[in-house]
C-alpha cells in the first residue's frame, strides 16, 4: 500500500519487481554469456532502484513537513490579521509564536538562521 498519497507508485511493489528482475538477469547472464555485458548494465541499473526508492521516501517526508510548515505559517498569518482587526494589543504574537516553535521533526530545519 502506498503510504504517501502524493507519490503515485507503490515503492514496496517496485522493490519486489526489481528483485525478481535481478534474478532473471542473473539467470540470463549464466545462460547467454555473449550477452553478459548487456545484462551487467541492466543489473547495475536495477541495483539503483532501492537507493532511488529511499530517496523518494525521504523527499516525500520532507515535502509533508514543508506542507505542514506552510499551513502553520498561513494559519498564524491569518490569526495575526484577525487579531489586528480585533484590536488586540500584540497581534504579531501569533507569528512570533509560530516562528519560535520547535521543529515538527528532527530533520525539519525550518527557519533556523
């Protein structure tokens, strides 16, 4: 099952197909030595799939954190505007609180300057 709604591929299924393809390539390399060089290139390409899948997973998590960060900042901005219109003494406190909030996750480096 795809755990990332904005990623259209099931990474577990891709990894399974990749492993099956690697076994097929290994079998062909043994049975058709004249094509071994071609199969080696294909095997190398297939070995890249798990690394790329891991990178997609990390980028997906980073995107989710960025979306949450943006949503929180928009909410704080709207609260600031509403507080200003309501005549609150310190309407900018909403933005300051959001900007000073600890990151949502350890890898989240938002606004650390």
